[in-house]
C-alpha cells in the first residue's frame, strides 16, 4: 500500500488517488455503515431518508443525538485520533479504535460497547450498496486501515462540505443539509422543486422513499470499482429529456453515460486555479441545466 506523498496539514486540497487508498476506503466504508445503521435503527423515519446520514464535525463525522430506551447518546467518528466515540448525555463514554483489523472485530467491539452502555440497536448486519456484501460478523477480508489516508479523506470532505454549504445558501426552496450517506458513501446536497413524483412501478424501497419528489442533487464521492476516481457528481430526478447533451462548467465537467449523471473529477477541480470556484461552477451549472429542462421556478435561486 502506497503512503501519501504530501502532508495533509500543508495542502488544503490534497491528492486522493483511489487506487492508493482503496483498501483503507473499503474498510472505513463498512465500519461507518455499522455506525450509520445504529442511527437508522433508532431514529424515526423521515422523508427522503433524512434519518440516515452522518454529518461533518471538526474531527470527523457524527450521528447527532439518538434516543434509545432510557438513554440519549451520540456516536462520533474521530478521524484525527482514529476512534469511534459513543457518548451519553449522562456523561458516560466508550471508545472503539479505528485500526488495521477485520471489520468483524470492529463490529464485535462496537456492539459490545453499545451494550455496555445499555443501548440496543437491531438492524440487518450486512453492508448495503457494495458488491461484496459479507455480513459484518463474518468479514475478515477488509482489514486495511492507514490513518493518514483516512484523515486525508476527511480533510477533503471538510473542504467540500464548506463549499456545498455556500451552494445550499443560494437556494430559497426546500433543501437537505449537506450530509454523508454511508450506503453510497457520498457527501450530498439535494434541492427540491416542491413538486411530488410518483416512483415508477416496481421501484425498490430506496427509490420509493427517496424518489417521491422532484430533486436536483450534487455531491462528492471518493470513487468505487465502477468509477475509480474521486469525483463530484450531479443529477436531476426525474431525468429531463436531453440533459446529457447540455454543456456544463468548469472545463473537464461532462455527462458520464456509465454513471448516468454529470461528473467532474476531483483531480480536475484540484488542478484548477481555484478548486472552490470550480466546484461551485459545477454545482451551479448542473443545477441550472436540470432546473431549466425540468421547468423549475427560476425564483428558487437567490439572485445574489
């Protein structure tokens, strides 16, 4: 496994080559799914899966407070000290290391620490939205964890989170927070037109809950086997006819037929004169394309 060439403390937009940290990424992804499934199991269902995501903090990610019978607690993923911290409002806490060990060991340790605090969460103990869906308790395949790569990933997320919040602030309609979906492992922001959509016949649970409203989504993900590059993405749902032919900004942004959405690689944004401005141009231009073709109210976007 390669080690990062550039110190993350001196580069606001560091390199994040998928192949160099893929093994750490796959382990971290599964560990975060375990944390996320606890939030899902113990949170009241909300539209558009709003009870599912994790959120950025100054040290990593958090579930925000969760209720369990007789307990209020929160789970924080610390990607500086590389540990998962379970804290209750009564002042109790437990720590679970993020380290080079099997997902099965992390799962056993994490669930044991929850039980020690009197917290019970029942969920399907199998990862979602990955190709090799090994049950957590049996996963001795994913063991890699290089702290510097995990920290670098979080530092990129922290930069992207702030840019996406600028994009979010320009919208006058309903919008999601900037949030990390632990299944697809993307940091995403969704704007809504205010009009409902009837999901297609035969739609699965994910689409029935998440696809019942017109929306334009933009976000960032670190790459996966089908698209092995960190990239920004954007799509309009339902997909307007002809959107794949629209030219968007900045240079390098394009419609990817394999993904079925617009994409701008992280490296293209990073190589621009201003990554922040490149990302904003991507989010704004892809929104403009979808909103125009989808007949959205122009007044939903702030003139400023």
